[in-house]
């Protein structure tokens, strides 16, 4: 899976149902050994570890790959690296890369390649776990008002998630520093002032400021929180049923007041929990296994 573009609403719902089945204890019986490897050319904690957890829960053998010690540092291309791993018998690869659409250069590779985040473009496994978290809360996506707040321009999470949410029937709005919305053409006139968005949104998703993609730091932490972050004052203005999400890692007291990270309406660690099951569904779909319950 490279993006969710080719998945319609029905297919996404089927993937979410499979993820929930895994959460409820569904197990797979592999017909033969599966060797998987996770190639992370950008840093990661959640995505890398939860893909590995998902692979182990599915019974895969996980072959370690350390990008910083690999022959990429001798100038080997991504294609040659991947072709090498395919040649030595790896059956499935999970790849995170700083280059948008890196998978376009891997079209000749036969084994499944799962995108664990490409530059500022896509983060499909994050989207599936985010949808799973929203579905668990509200049951359906139709007409939910979702606010995506922060560094939208540099966020692969925002790109993937907003497309998928619209497909599922939700209404997506954006907020945050206006200069980060220039060139963000997927927004379709849906920018809202944060204080207008807070009392009407069913879900508020705060995004990490992608300092690594900006160069210099434009805002002082306390100024950003006051203007564009979730303060305690704003949290009190949310609807009683509304929830808070963040893909993490979180810049505490920048995008969100640290005391709200684990507050009653926060689903941030629930998102991480769901990530393992969402990735089990993505992996098993990629290999087209027939999953069988133990019972
Ligand atoms: N949400 C997310 O992608 O986190 P990591 O960068 O830690 O994988």
C-alpha cells in the first residue's frame, strides 16, 4: 500500500473491520514463513515499533535493517537496496523515506511495499489508525466535523487523512498559522479561525510542528500555544462529546498544553494502541492472507 487513493469507502471500511477483528483477538495461521523488513530512512518511534509489533503478532520473521549502517551510505540507491532485499528472500518491505512518492521508482519490485510515510506527501497507515480511533468513538464518519490544526503544509498526516475523511463523508476544516496554508491546495477554502472551530468540531487533531522541514524556528513555544494550540481555556469550549487527537510525537506545551495530553477527551494513546491493529490489517491485506480465528 503506497497511498489510500485507490481505496473507496467500502474498501476502507473493510480494512477498518479487519483491524477491529485483530483488536478483538483474530489470529492468522501462516502457510509458510514470511520474512519482513522495515526500512526507515527517517526517524520514527511509533510507526516503526508498531509495524514490528504487528509483524511479530502475525508470525512474521522480522529481519533488522539499520539505514545508518547500510550501504546506502556508500551511495547505493533505494531501488538497488530494495532489489537486493527482494533477491535475498525478503517477502515484504515497510519503507519510510524523506522523498515524496519514493515508491514510484520501485515499480519493478515484485514484493509488497508498504509506505510508512513519504516526505510531506502520504502516511496511509497513520490514516487507518486515525479512522479506526474516530470510528470507535462515533460509529460513523458521515457529517462529522473534523478540525486539523497546525503545520498542515508540511504534514503527510494532514494530506492523507483529509482526503480519506472526505471520502468517508466527514467535513474537514483546517486551522493554524496562515502562512503554512499557502500552496496547501487540498484545503478547498476550509480554513477556519481556531476559536471558531473549537466549539463546533467533533474531533480536533493537532499536528506536530515539523521543525526538521522548516529550517528556522518561527514561533516561540508559548506564543504558538496561545495562538494556535490547545490551551485549557480552549479545551473547556469543546463540545462535551468531542475528542482530541495528535499523531505524535507531541511538542508538549506547543501544540497542546501538557496537562491535556492524557485528559479525559484525549485519544492520543488510544491512537497508538490502534496503530498495531491497523498495521496488522494493512500487512495481512498486502499479503492477501486468509485470516482465521483461533476458535
Ligand atoms: N506518528 C508517527 O508517524 O510517529 P513516528 O514518527 O514516531 O513514527
